[in-house]
């Protein structure tokens, strides 16, 4: 009960003074992580990670975030602005996973390669909301802000099946099973993809018809996507599939049917109804995200031991710099991008909500010292990222905008703003 009260007060204070905090480059993750950490040590509020409530919180949060990210994809924008984000996702992301895995294997020798792959994959997805000062700064060209935002919105969904697969194999290795569950893991992924897309497409179509024919109370319609996301996750898990993959693919199917810029019968760019439809999901994901950040400070950072922390810091430094910036630079070859643009995009690779949840799930599934090792590496990296990226986003935005000043319409006041993917200010409560 103490944790709930402290969390509620922290959220209330953040909401009331958020604008003042943001002026000082202090983000919600910084505040909630700090409050959780203090609560664990000063108030003895830590409850550990082995409770059913914590497990349920992180699972539902990740499922909802994946659904929201996937359903927010703007098809029309991708048709014209696909090249840079596609390179980041198709070249930069796999290279980041590979380099992260190899680096972890070198710094933490003697561990199974699949366990190191869990680390590399869990720390590959980015969280653009940690750099909200750049994402929302209209002095930064809209195209650049959208590239960072889209990459962040999609890479956690693309990484999810990889992380799930690696966790399954690493868990089998930790339990000394002779038969590694390759077939079982692939079967879970296949079920998640098939069932998730079917539910998303069908439910999206039914909701669209109900809204257009006036069968539903307009005020209640935005609740439907939230229910779809949660039910999809729970149902697929119940039938033996991967619920997280199902939630992401469900969002793809739901968005493909309901988004106006994805439908042939509606002019491209008219997306106001889309924003209203997903608004409840964004708010729910924000609140759940706040809770995960609090749990991160209270139950993860608050319970870390000193074992492996020193080497984990070295890995974190590499993960936030070379392991991210190198692949981004390689992905930009041939695009004729300015060096400072590549540098900015490379630095804007904060690790956030998805990485935390992946690590907690890995620690819970793998267990033992192997699970604790993954949790330690990821926790240290995310903690450093929260501070480094949160505090540097504002100054970097000013630096870049001074080097490349843009007119208001170029920054986002033109019609392109309506056709671009929505800038998710508080993605899962991180902004």
C-alpha cells in the first residue's frame, strides 16, 4: 500500500509541475525512477519483482504499447518518406543487435551466447519520448523528428519476436534441457502473428462500421482499441501463442483497417478521427508507463547488487554510443545526410520502457544468476540513458536548430503535419 500511495503522489506532482520540470530538461522517467528508488531505500516500499501484480503490470503495459505503436503507423507518410526509417530499421537495428550481442559476450565471458543475445536484443529498441525536447521542438525539421519517432515506434515491435525467441532458448539452456525449444518458439510466434492480425483486422472493421452507422456512443468508441489490445494478448497467451507479437500485429491489422490514410475511400491526410480513436490508448499507456518507471526505480534499481555493475557500466557506455551510432552511420550511407544530422539521430537512441520490460521478463523466465545478469546490464544501461538523454535533449535541440534554422512551415506548420505519423508526446508515459 505504501508503494501505491507514493506512486500516486509522484504522478500527481509530475502532472501539476510537468511544464516547469520540462523547462529544466527533467522528464517523467527521471522523476518517477528517482522517487521509486528513494521509496525503496528510505521507506522500505520495495516489493520485489516476483509478485503477480508486477508481472501483470509489465505484460499489459508492453502489449498496449506495442498495439499503440503499430496502429499509429501512417501508411501515406511511409509511401513518401520511407527510405531513412526503413534503413534504420532494416540495417541499423539488426547491426545494433549483433554488435550488442558480441560486445556482451566479450565483456561477460563464459555465458551462453543466447543469453548475450537477449541483452543485445533487449537494448536495441529506442524510446524517442526520452528525447521529447527534440521530438516536440518545431525548430527541428518535421521530417527529422518523424524519422526518430517512427523508428522508436516500430523497433520495439520488430525486436519483440527476437527477444522472445532468445529468452526461450536461454531459459532452456539455463535449465540444462537437451532439446532447445526452437520449434516451440517458432510455433508461438506463428500463432501470435496469425491470430493477432485476424483479431485486429476484424475488430477494426466492426468498430468502423459501428461508428459510421451510429450504433456506438461516440464518447465510448476510443475504449474499444484498449480492450482489443488487452483481449488479444490474453487470448493468444491462453492458446499457447506469443501475446506480445500478437498485440503488435493486431495493432498493424487494426490500424490498416481504421486509419483514414490507409483506406482508399478517404482522402489521405485526414487523420483527426484517428487521433481521437487512439487517444484513450495513449493515455492508458502513459499511466501504465509511469507505473513501470516507478517499479524500475523501486524494485529493479532498488534491489541491484554490486555484482557485475562495474562491467555493466562499461557496456552501457558502449551501448549508448558506439553500438548505436555506428549502425546509424552505416544506415545513412548514400542518403547524403549532414554529419550533424547523423550524429543527432545516432545519439537519439535512448533505451526506455521496452528494454526494462524485456529485462524483467527475461529475469523472471530465465531465473537464477543468468536472469539477474541480464537485468543488471539492462537496468544500468537504461538508468544511464534516462539521465543522459533526458538532460541532453534540450541543449541538443537548441544546438541543432541554431546550425540549421528552418521556417515555421518547414518545421511542421504545413499540410505535411497532417499526413505524418502522430508525434507521440508521452509514449508509454516516457515524455
